[in-house]
């Protein structure tokens, strides 16, 4: 019988690829998404529409308001940078977001008996967020097994899977296509138009477009006309 796995699923390119990989590795995916007061709902709307088609056994959407904390262009009144990917941690970093997301995934996993958690973090073609690094993931996995009943009683060991962490964006795209991912059903932009068209200029759009270009492919996403 396939093992259950929690998959952090935003509706974006990376998390959708991660879901496909979990399925290909023989897991039964349980998708978890978050409505946390983010700048727009385009990505989340796609996640809700496509989770089942992507193979999720269940799709849990957790609601909370990160705007009360702020500190990010994605959760506060701070402009999204459009001048290219820099070397510093950008203002689109949401403080402690992956720690919060993984904690919800860990709790749900403990309840449903899923000791495998997939997250689509990447440490190559990414914006420099500190909670996407391998050492962070290793530290969270250690904490997960110290802080849960399953870990303490020895009834299950939690594993955090990061199948994209050492891949370029082009390699991620090729991998997803080989597993049948339809990237037209994904969204990556931090600051889309009211109709959902991607801006093409934010860090996330630039990394996505670079990935498709390096893979020798056309991005099927809709972009603003300029």
C-alpha cells in the first residue's frame, strides 16, 4: 500500500513539480496550502482548482493572517522589487514562513500517519531565502523528531523530502514535464495584474522565465503585454 506524504502545495511551479515527484516515488500525496493574507490569490486559486488533478488524495487549505506580522512585500504595504535578482535577502522574504508552513504540515502528518513531508525548496535558482537552505531543512527534520509523539515513542520517523533543492530551474521544469506536469496550470508571479497575468519582472517571474529559456522552452503562463 502506498505511504501517505504531506506535500506543501502553493500552486506554483516548484510545489507542483514536487507533488508530481512524490506521486512518481510511490507516495499518496496529501496537499496542504495556505491562505495567509498573501498579496494575491491567483496561485492559491490554481492550487484549489488543480490539486485533485495533480493526484492529491486530499487538499487542506489553512487560513491565517500573516499581515498582522507584516515585514514582507508579500504580506505588507511594501512594493515588490522589479529590478532583477540581487545578492541580499529580498523584501519578498516572509519572516519564518517555511517554519510555520512545515509546522502545520508536521501536525497534519502526525494526525493522519504521514511521516514523509515534501517541500519544493531550491538552493540554486532562488531568491536567497534563508529557509530554503539544506542546513535549515536538516535542522527542522531533527526538531520534528524531537517535538512529536511519533518521534518520541518511536512509532514513526519524520523525513523532510526536498527533491528540487540541488536542481536548476531548467532541470526542475524538465523533470516536471517528464512526469506530465502542465505548467500552464501553475503561477509564480509575486505581483500579477488583476486578470492574473504575471508581471514578468519580479524575482519569481525572472527565475521562472530564465528556467524555461535555459530548457529551450516557451513558458505557457500568461504575462502582461508591454
